[in-house]
C-alpha cells in the first residue's frame, strides 16, 4: 500500500460493517477515491466476511484492536493474490 489512513472506532454499539463503511466513506471524502483494502486486528477479523462494500478485509497481527488501516492495495500485491 502506497498511501493509507488509520481509523479508530471503539464504539461498542457499532458493528464491524458499520465501522469499516464509515472509515471508507471518510477516506473517500478526504482522498477523493475509495479504498480497496482494510487491515484490521486479527482477533476482530471475521473469516466469513471477506469484504464490506467493495473494501477487502485482511487480518493483521500488527494492528491494534479497534483500529482500521485503509488504503489502495498495490497492483503487484493484487497480481500475486490472483
């Protein structure tokens, strides 16, 4: 990822889908394009939920709980994953 945004949301009333969607909308408003990937804490990751509104979810052990790292996946990384 060449650019990204770190988002914090610890509101227990919001579900994961709402948190990621809110972060993605803010990202798009600030950077003028939609993120393609969101890294989140591995323990908060739900393997049944692959993406939220087009934003791919990926678990990461280096992301703290309630933080979301959004950005645009590098094309080289996307090609390797395919």
